[in-house]
C-alpha cells in the first residue's frame, strides 16, 4: 500500500511540474541549423516571446524551389510575436528548416524587420511528415 502511495505522489509531482512549463519554453536553447543563432531571445518562463505555433491560413505558407515562403500580415505576425511591427514575407531555405518538437508548424520572428539580419525570421520548424 505504501508503494502505491509513493508512486501516486511521484506521478502527481511530475504532472504538476509539467503543467507549470510555459508553451514558449519549447523554443529555448534551440538554434538555427545554418546560422547557429538562437531561436528565441525571451527568458524562460516569460509566457510570451518571439516564437509560436504558426497557424496555416490561405496564403501563409507555400513550398517553393528554394524552401518555404511565409507571408504574414502584421496582425498574423503579432500572433507569433506580440511586439512585431510590420508584415513578414520571407523564404526559409531548406537548410534552415528544423523538425518540429510537437508535430506542428512553428516560427520565430523579431519584433521588427532588422536590416542587419539576412532574413526576417530566427527559426522555422516543420512537421517531420511533410
């Protein structure tokens, strides 16, 4: 009986630990496979950031010869990064596409288009069954 109680307590503790993680934490520590740059510039546990699940709507994502083209209106981009000003129109070359940690599409974008960046995104993740 005591061992059942201990196992139950351990499972409850694990469940509590898992539920306290923020969805954004899946991006922490990830790096762009080509540039080596960090995917996320937000602190762990912030609850928000510059990365999020990409909602596939008409015109948002197309496959091209060089990679995936992503087009987001400013409103759509702010669903990814609430501090984003401006739209996104970028081609993510095939060598920069990462496998998604959860089977969904994800993208990390800066708060504004940066002229010093080679492209207008930090990281992009695609489901591995595509």
